[in-house]
C-alpha cells in the first residue's frame, strides 16, 4: 500500500497522503497478552526517501481508515463491527436476565450475568458501598459501558429500574422461582410512603396458620428512585424492635425503620437522604460498614441505632 487514505470532509484538501512505501519504516506483529488477537504496529519516518515530509494531520482517523482497508482486502471483520455485535449480544443477555428476575437487585443482576460468562463490574461510591451509579463489561482490554447498551440508555444504572418495571408490570413482588405471570401467594400492603411491602405469607402450616418466609422483601422509594430490600426476617425483626422515635421530631417509626433497612443493605446515600427528609441529617461517616465477624442480628442492631441517630431532629441555633 503506497498511501494511507485521505480524511474526507472540509479539511480533505489540506491533507496529503502518507507515503509509507517510499519511507523507512519498522513493522511488528504481536498478539495481545489477554485476548490473543494479533496487532500490527508501524513506526514510519516523518521524512520519506525523496526528502518530502509525511503529513500527519488526522493521523489517528487515517490509521483507522487504513486498518479498515486492510481488513476488507483480507476478508476480515472490522473491529467496530465486532464491537457492535458484542454490544448487541450483551444487550440481549442483560434483557434476558431482567426478564428472568422476580425482583431487581444489583447483586443478583451481576451474579446472573456472571453465570452467563460475562465479566461485569458494578461501580459504586468512593467507599465501594452504597448506591450503584454505573457498571461495565470487560473483554480482555476492551470495555463496554452500560450507556452503550440497549435503546435510549435504558440499561444504565439510572434507568434500569424503569426498564425492569416495564418488563414486569405486575405490582406485587414475585417470589424467587415463580414466573412473573403466575399468581403470587404473597399479599401486598402499602406504607405511608406508598411503598410496596411483601407480607411474606407464602405458605401455610398443617394447622392452616400462615408461615412467614425466612426472608423479607420490600421496595423503598427515595427521591423518585426505588431500592429493593432483601434481608433475613430475623434481621428485620431485630431492627424493628430497636427503633426509637424521637420526641418533638417529624420522623415516624416507619421512617426510621426504612432508614435502618437502607443502611443494612448499604444504600448509604438513600438512607442519608431519607433521614434528611424526616428532619434529621448527617451521615454514618466514611468508616461505616459491616464488620467481617458481625452476624445479621448484630449488624441489624447497629443499623437501627445509627438510624435513630440520623433521624433525630437537628437543633438549629437561635437567630438574633
């Protein structure tokens, strides 16, 4: 190939071809250490053998054009075509996982995609805990962000909840293992914030009395965003028994309970925001988190105590 193609557009007239054939150059072919895909590198002298200066304007885009030309001449797939096929494949996998989930939970979402063989990374706050604000997939050295998936960014962290609800229009939380279209034995109640809560009465004992599920599922809405709570019922009962409603405060028992449950699930930003809406404020602090040797009940008690503190009314200084 004597020349690298010119850039198209307004600047085309100012771009001269790069004369590789009559220039000193070094070519090296190697394989990527992770993917094993072969890569060709060219190091070309800026001055050709006739003493002319090789033009390097728009060299990056022109190199891409040259690579496409090489791919076409050998009948190889273009790198961008391969990427688009991969994006379509990952999008389908994400939608299939969302359809299969009875309720949305970030860890469950990631685990199901990992089971399909995808290397997914959830991006949380600086402490690595709390609200998920993004995620991406890794393929060797290549990365695909959530913003590239789906239609209209409908699989991004901020919109995936709405996408899940469109796939599951029923309002009652579905127990694991049940199909979304099947009747759900769990009843549903609404708290003061119109938040759906599973009662957990999923089966009956021999004497006909309802038996509570071992896990509680609840959806808490904060600032227009819905957070899925899945926790052991023993932990919920422990939290519920440790709630202390402050005097002369606007926070109710249910408000503090919701803050504690958000803390239990590591939704720190949501817990802080809800406590502020109840007249409290502050945050658990940068060192907040569950200890390695802390069981569910101990962690639940600590979350309840912290919620009690966060929801206490802030004393305002008297103005002169």
